[in-house]
């Protein structure tokens, strides 16, 4: 066993590399083999002695065990560091772990913002189409009743007709949540937030050291 000290940034790179090596070694590993009598089964590969096969099997296990230990040691040290190291983002002080979780929730907030914008746009389009159709209906009523000579209508009579139609058929926005204000608030909160979190985490990881044991 030896003790190693690395920055979190370096440890994250080592962890990524260790996982890649684990995958590669596991793909090439042999943990059991077949022998016939006193020799190995011929399977198209170079014929090897039983002792050589045993060495290969043990070597595979040793490599995998070392990588498993390294991965677990690195992960544990990083998790512990994230739980205790503090960062400041937008006048909020929190642990690195909390900042990582905050970043994860940004995607949810962005999906909410997209949904709000989509709902508002859809509602406004519906209002526009509905009210344009209503204006045509009102125009048709006026023409049907008086022909093209609207001067036969008094100003008050036309107003009464138009208002009665609009009062019963005009589309308006139902907005109990004040959606535009909600959209504006969310937009301000999310603008550049991921970049700020990433920058703070990168700075913290570069200057924070962790210590772990390696085989």
C-alpha cells in the first residue's frame, strides 16, 4: 500500500482512465480455462502449458483487483472531498456535492422554461386565429344584414352588435399564474448558471487535494 495525493482535477482524470483500463482488461481477461488430461484444450490459439494458463488466470485477477481497488479508492476520496469542500456561486455558499446536484436540476428547470414558453406561444396563436375568425364572422353578419352599405347602421347599433359577438366569442388568455413574469424570473435565474457552476467547480477541483491509498 502507498499513499497518493492528487488534486481533484487530476483524480477525476485518473478515475476516468482507471475505468477505461478496467473495461479493457476485463475484455481480455480469462478467469477459467479448460484442460484435457494433462494439457490445455486446443482452441485455435497457441498451445500453452497448464502452469502458463494458471499464471495468465492469476494475472487477470490481479489486474482486475488492482483496478477495482483504485477505482473505489479514488471514488471514495472524491466523494468525501465533494461533501466537505465549499464553493460560492451567486452569493450562495454550498458544498461541491450540492453544486453538482444544483447543476443537475438546471436541466429540469430548462425543460420547465421551455414548456412555459411553448404553452404561452400556443395559447397566443390560438387566440390570434380564433379572434381573426371572429372578426370575419362579425363582418359577414354586418354584410348579411345590410349589404355593403354600412351607413344604414348607426354607430351605436354597430357597437352593440360587435360587442355582443365579442363578449360571447372572443378568445382571451387565462393566466392565473402570471406566466410571463414566471418566464422572466426563470430566464434570469438560469441565464449562464451552468457556466458559472462549471467554472466554480473547476477552480475548486484544481486547488483541492485528496489523499487515498493505492496498491
